[in-house]
């Protein structure tokens, strides 16, 4: 069977619909981990700000001078170099989810290529339906 643009779009849509729920579930978990990372980073940045104020006040009490920094870019004594992206990407659970997402996406691409190749080599509508049912069964 010649695979036309309409047939290719149909197959792509069917296969994408099969994989969408699992990919959406993984994305939801990744988004939750990202949200937690942002909360953790904000918490520790606030702690750094509090520590800076405490150190500045202690410095002023002990020396009688207000703390000034020789650097124009920063007024902090303690620098808080935490970034949400690093915090979340270094999380083992996030790495596991990313690998799982990548494996599913690769499986989706392979299923799509194999199904189209099967049709190009003379597959029928019945065989197409059988292959799509088999892919759906493998996912469950």
C-alpha cells in the first residue's frame, strides 16, 4: 500500500494518542519535581538573606562600621548560588523520569517508522489495524 500524506498523518495521530497518556503522566511528575525544586531554592535563598543580615548586624555591633563590599555587583557576604534547573536535574528521580520519557519517545518513533515501513512493503488495512492494536497492547 502506498503511504500517502493522509495515511501517514492518521498513523502518526493514532500512535501519538497511544503514547500521550504515559508521556503526560511523566511530564506531570517532572513538573511536580520542578515545583519542589523552586520551593527549596527559594527557602535557601531566604535563609542566605537572613544570614547576611545577621552577619552585617553582628559586624556593625562589633566594629561600629557598616559592612560594605568592594564589589559593586554584590552586596552579600554569603552568596547563595542555587539554581532551580540544577537542583531538579541532579535529582535521581528526575533523571529516572527523563530516561523513561526518552525511552517512550524512542519507542513511539520506532513504532511509527515500523508501521509505515510495513505499509510501504505491501501491508493492508487489516494488518495496519492489527499492528496498531499490538502497539496499544504493549503499552498496557
